[in-house]
C-alpha cells in the first residue's frame, strides 16, 4: 500500500507509539559507487531482524533533494508487502530547501538537516539515525528487543568496516551475512578520548553511525547541528558534548557492533589525505597502519596538534572548520558559555510542510 500525505500530525498519529524510530537520510545517486544497492541490501537484512526480535518500529527514509533524472527512493527500493512490526514512511525534501545552504552546489545533501527532518517527525519512544550502508549485529537487535532502554541514556556501540564484497551475496540468509561481517572486518573504529585539555574524557570515534536516545531527548537537544558548512564531520561529536552538558548519561555497549559496508567515499580516506605527503607514504606504508592505535598514539604525543588540528580539510570542495575550532566549540558547550541546544525551533524543517509517503504500515500502526 502506498499513500501520499502532507506532514499534518493528525494524519500520522498512532494509538500505540512504536518503540523505535530509525531515520535514514539518502538519495538515489552514485555516492560511494551506487547508493541504492547498498541501501537495499541493508534494508533487506533489517526488515527480517525487526520481525525476528518483535520490535515495534518505524523506518523514516528521508529522500533529500531527489535527483530529477532518476527514480525517487519510494520507486527505486523494494519493501515487504506486509509486516507485523515495522512501518515505513518516506519524506521527500525538494531542492528548494537545499538551495538555502551555503555551498549547496558542491554537495547534493545537507546531512544534518536530512537527519533532523526525520528525527523531528519521529513517533517512537527512542530514535536513532541509521545510515544507508549499515548492518546491525544480532547482539544489538537482541539488546534493543529486550525493551529495557532508559530514557535519559545515550546508547552507543563500536563500528566495524566490512569488505564490500558482501554485496555479492544478496541471497544469503541473514545469519550467513552476519558471519561474513565478523570474518571480514577491515577496520574496527575503536572508541578513544581526544586527549585535549579542557574536554571531558568521552570515548569517541565514528559516533554518528549509532547514537540512540529517547525521542524526548532528541527533541530537547533539537537533533544534530545544522551548521552552514554542509556535512561537517564533527556534528556527531558535537552531539556527544551537547548531551554530556545536558546531563544525559552515556552507555557505550560492550561486545556489541554495527557493520559499515566499505565504499569509495569513505571518510577515513579523506582524513588520511590530510596527512602531509600521504599520497607518497602510501606507496610504502599500508593504509591499515593509520588505524585507531596510530591515531591514539599521535594524540598522546601531540602530533595531531602539529600535523592535523590546525589543517583545513575540504569535503567535496567545501572548507570545514579545523579540529582546533571544533575543540574550542566543545569546550564552550561544556563550560556553558554557549547553549548545548545548537538549533532553533525550526530545526529539521519542522515549520515546513514536507511531502510524505506511507509505504508500509505494521500491525500495531492503527
């Protein structure tokens, strides 16, 4: 069943709120070598897992600035015909909203706003952003499925990158795909502290891939910072410090993982390119050498302050704040010199009417 509706709250109320809202920002483009195939692969696994663990949930796909020459996500993706536990809604954010941003010509998506469009319209008791190329482990689904999440706690876990060859096996059962992920992890994004004077010892690294909070807390914090500098790599870290300043407890789950399918636009590669002469060093030193333990040692020894913290990085030609500027902002949030609520009341285009398509309604969604 496919129906179109505007985001009138009276049209999307449910007598039983879902336990979990998952927000996936995406679009039908060639990011990383083809976005839709990775998204479809990820969703096929997710749908089966949610039914298995009986988690009343909704998936909000935010189709941000859909390409005019391609199918929209609602037409490009396959969805189950019926479901006991998962509802699917698609929100389409047209180009006119994207054009409001500085450098909009350089990137087709403003990731923070795309995530916030979904978060600001979440119905679940808890919410999490789930990127297009992520696979959740059975341990994580089992943990969520126990339904013992606490409202004033932020849940995180470790991300592992997995060989993209997993995409060659779309017909494998979920259990076999997860076995493949465990056996073919290329990088484990170990959480570590920044070793920056004046900042609390939060264990951080690739946090944006899993930050689960109560929807009430997401509404309170107003989501991820919608900075004018699009797709800043620091917005997930800022949410960590904002939540800390707001008194939200942190729970870094042990022995619980998510898996990210490797692709051509990996952030890790962009960071490595900021290392002086990396293109030449790469001929003699494998990329795996520059992993979390190398970064930890560089931070402790102060090498990052010399070679990295003050260097300007560009993402798709868009200049980003330096790490030093990011650290200064985090300190001001912690010291309450600036508010831990970084967005205005219109965050996530909450004052705009966004086209919505109800793709699938679960049995609980009445």
